[in-house]
């Protein structure tokens, strides 16, 4: 018992030993995850995400348990819970700056706190997804520094390849620190290199060739999976807005390297009607691709029109309503920022759209944490 306890304690810290992890070769229906040695909880998650597609979609929120509008790190608090009494079904987290050994991520969330909050959400039966706005490894600047040649330089043989591997080692260490109460690894939908068709990140748009991007993706997955022995990750390939299936698939690395396919969309200046039409069109294409490739479709990030108090049912739902989609992830409620801007994408205490959001919450096909806990998606 004492020995088991010690192993558990060693396992929950951020600085767990980085030994190779042994996966369990269990096959599953639908082809199963891209990782053929995925742990049984990861396979269960994958299968259940597919099954749930027929019933509705899960609602997710970035950084939900860390902070919201007007508060930070209050135990058990969540803007979604403040409004609905229930937590989101999907929790998004972000690892940017882990690669440069900062104790907090680029949005000031401490990594050790993040691990605890991930365990909390998973412990209640919810889904975890993690993005990574990693700095530019060539220039040392941010993810938004699209220096030509960056992707090429981190590929095998490139001048920054070893540096990139050392960054992946840190990602692997963080991931191995994620364990549930029985010592099992917490399955994570890992979503690196998102918005890959946009021009703002160093890995995006024309800053690398499709071939370079595919090589980067394949190297990253095989390094984490085969070298580091991580078998509790599902991988999400994700673009920004897109206008054709060809555009969506231009940098797709192949079915054996991807589990979830998604895109990010922000309404910004478009009208509600335009947004409904856009999201409807993109989801139709995504669904087709998901069907052809046997993948899980998701709206991996979104931001709507928070000034419209009926947006949730009258716009968002109209755009996604008839589609089969696994989950939608509202981006972070950062609230007021030092520069005076406000950032928030889901309702919070006192917000004008709360009544409408509660209507949305009560619909049969919108899943929040209590719905998902009942489904026991890790079994
Ligand atoms: C952006 C904004 C930024 C944030 C970044 C990474 O969309 O929310 O404030 O730093 O994502 O999370």
C-alpha cells in the first residue's frame, strides 16, 4: 500500500520520471485511435466520442476552471457553472511557454495548477483537450512570428531539430503527469499546430510547404508516441475558416496520424446570417471528410457575437444544429485586459445572454458535464 501510494505521489507531480510508458494493444470498433497502442481509457474515449455523435454535441470552454470574467482561481468556480449550475463537458487548456521552461503559460496559467484542474475535470468524467501556441524555435519570438524557414529548421536534419525535440520532451513530461485516481493516464485530445491554413502562426499558411507541414506533424506524433511512449493522446488536425475540402486537406498528414478533425471560427464582423451560412457550409464539408476518413469532427474553437442576447439559440444553434459534431470549444473568458480590451466568448454571471444560454443548455442535444459523467466515456 505504502509503495503504491509512493508511486502515485511520484506520478502526480510535474516532474515525473520520463521513462517509456507501456501501452495496451487493445483494438476497438471503428478502427480505433491512430495510436494502435492507445490505453484502454483512450480507446474508450475515442469510441464514445464517435457514439455520441449520433446524440448531440458537447459544450467546451478554454481555461474554464482557472479564471473567468472578474475572477481567478476560485476553487470549483467556472463561468459556465455560474450561469447553468453545471460545468462544461470539455475543458480546453494551453501549453504555450512550457517549452521555454516558464512556470506559467502564455496566458498566465501556472502549469502545476493546470495539471490539478485537468485532473479535477477528468475526475468528474469530462473531456480534456490541449493546444500549444509554442514560441518560434528559430527566432525565439512568439508563435505569431511567421519567420520563413521555421518549420524546415525543426525537421530532422534541421538546425533547430534538437531544440524542438527538447521541447517535445517537456510536453511529454507534462502529459505523463496527468493521471487519474487509479494511476491511469488521463486521455488528452492534443491539438498542436492549429489554424494551420492561416498566415499568423509560424507553422501556418504559406510559411511552410504542405510537405514540410506533413513531415512536422508525422515527426511530432511519432516522437511523442513511439519515442516518448505516450499512449493517452488523441491528435486533432485543425484549420481556421476554409472554403473547400481541398483547402482543408492540403496539409493533412494521413489518416494514420489523426483522430479528430476540426476548424476554428470566430464571427468577428460578420452578421448573424453570414455566420450561420459560413459555419453551416464548413461543417457540411467537415462532416463529409469525417465520414470518408472515419474521423471525429469537432468545432475546435469558436467565438461568436456576445453582444447579441439571443445568439446561442438563434445563431449558433442554427449554424450547427443539423450537423453531427463531437464538441464545440468556446475560447477563453479572459475578461478585461491590461490594454483595456475585453476578451470573452461564453456567458458569465450577469451577462445579458444568460437566459438564452440556459435555453441552449437545456436542449436535449447539448451536452454539459453532468450529461457526460453519466455516459462514463472512459469505460
Ligand atoms: C488568443 C487570445 C490570446 C491568447 C492566445 C493563446 O486567441 O486569447 O489572448 O494569448 O489565444 O491562448
